[in-house]
C-alpha cells in the first residue's frame, strides 16, 4: 500500500469520520482498485458510484487504458453490483 502510484480515495462522513474508501494503484498503463468499502449506515446513498467515478477519473488522468479489480465472491452480491457499474468478469482465481 505504500508503493509509488498507490493511494486511498475517501469520502468523509457529513457528521465527521469516514464514510467510504477505496485503495487504488497504478500498474503501468492499467489501474487497479480494491477494498472498496462504505460504512453500512451510509450505504445505498450513491457513495460507491461516487468512488467508482473518482477512480475512473483518477486513472484516466494518469493515462491508464484499463481498470482492474479483484472481487471476493464470498459476498455473493458483489459480482452483480460491479456488473451494474459496467465491469465484466475476465477471469477467476481461488480464494
């Protein structure tokens, strides 16, 4: 997480504290993000979409041509969630 080209993007909660965050890392001409998390009390308010928009803008400005994410399928709702945001499955790896 301390590698050059890596950072956390965050959304502060209106009442203070952290609302949402995501880890981003540039890997050559590809962007990677993981650990996207939203405070359960703040979910269903568009924060994930706002982070995805910020991720895309961040890597587009860095000249990246693709965006990668690893999704842990233990949370069965996540593949469908990311598909609704325009991501497509390109492979699988064991947990």
